[in-house]
C-alpha cells in the first residue's frame, strides 16, 4: 500500500500502516513521529524524513529509510530491522533488546544506551560513519559497531570515530570500533583490545549483512584495524555499598 | 575486639526453661543466628547476625524466644547518636556508601497524624453505610472539561481510556526480583479479586502473571527491563517511572546475585548481571521528551491504555506536575519521601524529597489554579498506612492511593529493613526458593483481600460520618479536614483550617 504522508499526522500514518497489507510504502514523510511503533510483520519503506522515535518498541517489522532519520530511532526495540540510508539523531537504540539497526551515515549523541541481550536475542547496531558522545553508556548486552567510513553528507570527516565518554557504566555486550582508538578515553571498568580471532568472525557476519543492505564491499571494510571493547565485570557497582 | 567492633544491635533472649531444643529457630533463620551445640545439648545464638525480623519468635512452639534491643550502647549524646556513630564506623571500615531498605525511619513530621476528619452533627445528617449505598468506586484517567454533543444533540460519551477501581487504593510498584514470585502472585490475585490494580515495578511481567493483565499496571523505567510489545499490551495501564520517593534523583540497582532463574528471564538480562536502571531516562531531558515517551507508548498500544507518570515528591513538585499534566499523561503518581524501597542509599532515603501530604496539597492546588486538574488523575503513595490516611489524601485532592509497605505487612513483613540482603525470612524480599515457599500465595492473597475489605468498610464509615456517600464528593473537599498543632505556613500549604476554626 502506498501512503502519502504529506498531509497526515503520525496517528493517521500508523492507522494506515496497520490497515495495510504486509508491504507498505510511505512517501513524503515530514518528521512525523512514532512511525511503526510496536509493529510486527510489516515491511515498510519510507521516502522523506521520519520524525523522532521511528520504530519505537518495534516488534519484528522491517523499516527502510532512504534519507535521514531523527532522534530515538528504535527506542526499546524488541525485534526487526531498521535501515537508514542517511544520518540519525540522538539516543538511537535506547534499551534495544533485539533486532538490528543499520545506519549508513553518522549517529548523534547517546546511541545504544542500555542495550541489552538475553540468550539468543542479541541486538545489533551498526553505524557506518561516526558516533557522538556517550556511545553505549550502561551497555548491558548486544553489539554496537562503528565503522568510521567517509560520510558523503558530512562537512568534515576528520573527527574521531566516537565522541567523548563512550562505554561509561558498560556491564555487558560488546562494542567494535573500526579504528585503533588512539586518543579515545575509555572508562576504567572496560577492556579495550585489538579485535582478532573469534571476534573478527562474528564481526564478519554482521558486516556482511550490513554491506548487502547498502551495496558496500565487506572485504574492504574488514581490511582495517578494529578495536573491541568489553566490560571487565558484570557487577560494576559491587564494591560500592555497605549494608546499613 | 577491634576499633571497628560494633556491639550487636539486638539480643536474643532464650528462656532455657521453655526451650526444648527443637531447632525450629535454627531452620527458620536464614541469617544463621541460631545453632545447636551438640556437646552441651543446648541452642546457642550469634546475635551479631540478627536483624530482628521476628521469624524465630513467631515460630518458636514454646514461646521461648524474644528479641530485645541491646542496652549495651555508647554514651548518650543527643547530637552524636548511636546510629550516627555506627554508620561512621561502617564507612571508615569499608569506604562504601551506606545502603538501607524500606522507608525513611527518621522522626520527620507525619502530617496525616496532624490532620483530623470532620463528622456531621445535627444539620447535615451522617449516613449509615450499613443502611444506605456508598460508592467507593473511582475511575482514573483524563476527564473531559465540558459536555460535548453531536449534531443531534446527543451527549458524546467517548472518554479517554480509564482505569476502574472498586476502591481508591492500588498496590504500588514492587518489581519481581526485589520481591519474590509468591509475593507477586499474592498481589496479582488479590488485586483481581478486589477489582483494583497491582503494579509490576520495573522488572517485567512473569509469564505466569499475564492472566492478571486487566488488573496489572506495567511499568516502564529507565532500564526498560522486560519491556516489549506484549508486555505493554498486557496491562490495564502503563506507568513511566521517573522517580521513587525513597530515592529521588537516583536510579535503581538490583545486584547480580538476585538476577537468577525466572527473574533473569522476566527482565530479559543474563543471570548474575547487575540490573542497572540509570538515574535519568537518557532520552528524557525535558517535558517535551517526556511527551514523546508518553505518546510513543500510546501509539504502540493504540491509545487503549492510560499512561501514568510516576515521580518522587521533591521541592518543585507542583511545577513538575503541571508539566506532566501537559505532557499527555493521563495519571500522575506522586511518591512521598517516606515511601519504601528494596534498597536505597541511606543518605538519600533519609534526606531527599518532601512529605507526600504537602506535595499532594501543592500539586492539587496548582493544577486547579491552572485549570488543568481534569487533564489528569492524581495517585499518591509514600506511606499510606490506614483507611484514614486514604480519606485524608482524597480530601486533600488525590483520586486514589498507592500502598506497598502496608501490603507487604499484610503478607508477613515485619519491617526489619534488611530487604537488600536478599535473605527475607518471610519469603518476600528474597529469591531463595526455600525462603520464597514460606509465603503461601493462597494465604497471602487472602490477607491482602481482608486488609482491603477492612479499609473499604472504614472508608465507608468515615465518609458516612461526614454525610458523604461517594468518593467523588470527597475528592478535594478540604473543608472536611482540620489541622492540629500545625503552623500557619503548613496550614496554608495544606489548604486547611486549624481545628476550632
Ligand atoms: S534474624 Fe530473625 S529469625 Fe534470625 S534470630 Fe533474628 S529475629 Fe530470629
Ligand atoms: S520484606 Fe522481608 S526483609 Fe524486607 S523488611 Fe519486610 S521482613 Fe524484612
């Protein structure tokens, strides 16, 4: 079904998506929020720029955006796929517990905060460009990958792969950064290492999938140094308290 | 003994003439205070581990036991009190933050106890609830400001989603993890039988309890544990937890040791991993952001569920509530500084936040002044201890009350305030299977139902005495209240007159 979003508010758009069959094409998105919130079993393509909280609580639907998306992409997402061809705003993938978010360009601040995982449910977020500060704060599970590829739409590609304070309070999951991470300050409770062996195999799988979405060359991307960050304790606050 | 040695707070007194060395106390005490001395054939105790939970006392078949406060204390000092000194010893020894459980035990004023309720005499006759119908039912949610009619002149009856309660009390948020499976089962069953709601807290909803969905509030906190589409759709309402009265401004932290088995599954995090709820929701830095979360939840549940925003009572609560009332939330829950907790830093629990009585009065007044009181319902918690507290809260402007500590007491809690240890001898604040099974959900739910039914009778009786026959007519009716021993400022904030006026 084709949905012309130009004259519609978010409530109407979501009603139309629910009414439509499996396939759904939205054109003329103009910052409407909450598109596809909580939805499952739909394949949605979006032309134009969707607003905040795109695919919040997403439960298995697949969303593809050609242009940019705004803040809170995939908030508390449970399952499904969100692909963004441009850049995304702040707080993407907050508390995400499953599914995948693939972004071709850059991510704003606070991406992947409190991502978590349980058994076979492992969320994956791959950012093609660079990520802002506070990446993966309180990360409790899942996989965050930042590739640092040249972003055509950015004015300046010389900055670091990630901003300030990545991984603060991280206590689970993994982060891969396609960089030697020189000059990036990590907190004390994480291990920062050169990715090799099993880590690289895992990465290969995800990058392969990512490259397929955007028609990129996986071998070229993988032919670089990756840093892997993991927490060194699942209980970062254990020693802080005394019973009173 | 070392400089750090602290003489045990309690003494275990065993009447040797009565003790038959049956060893019940030994089996009952998870703190391992009691043991049997084979050589001397007597029970002995290590009182240093005793938390005064009264479990052994309650189960000793010969009533041989009692626990008393030790009289071995430091020299009396009104400024440097015993507890203060002991806390310093603990911190000097560990370098750690003090962690406590349950509500603020300090002697701050309890305003409920300084407010008195009116009764009718002569002119406006009291109503006898045994003889006349009394309405205790309440509906929570946005109410329309004006009556709207369609083109044929018929009243438009569609209302925003409402919660229907048979009486103005609900069980407030306690997560599965901080309390046991059997405690949750008791609350869920009792709420269903009573026609009220209980609240999952931030630990998700155990799959066994989805059947109680129509009587469940599902909570969304900053850690978003166990939050997914099915969970959101399962409840009768969704509560966004912004804060908690016992620990305003800080997050939650369930230690990895309690994330075992089904708790891990329900929270959807690995066993042994700490469950950390960050202090803020990192996607909410403003009322605008809150509005975004409120509406994302409404969109995800197709506007079928009211959304509650729960905040702690803090200094600017009236302004904060005004913002929340404009955020699209249907209900505001305010938690006073005496609210309970499974674990909170002592200093925060005992020093941060304000009394719920003052917060409630200020918020209700502010929302009325701004003409937005009907935008939201108000639910208050933070040490509602009795039916008369409920009546006073409603007369001060609340639509309903949240209770938690009172509910746990009904389940057998003895307020030993060591929930953080995970060794609750009453099967409530623990995940140890041998302890959890001490709480029988059949009995637990029955006791909760009893408690609420008793309160319902008292509420009717108190209302009848005032000549009021429905909760609706009592709400915000501050003329029914008088203060005793309160100063002018307190009376002004509470919006009530002094007794005798
Ligand atoms: S901790 Fe409880 S059960 Fe153990 S000795 Fe003290 S009062 Fe008795
Ligand atoms: S719940 Fe258990 S541990 Fe907590 S105060 Fe009550 S009896 Fe003590």
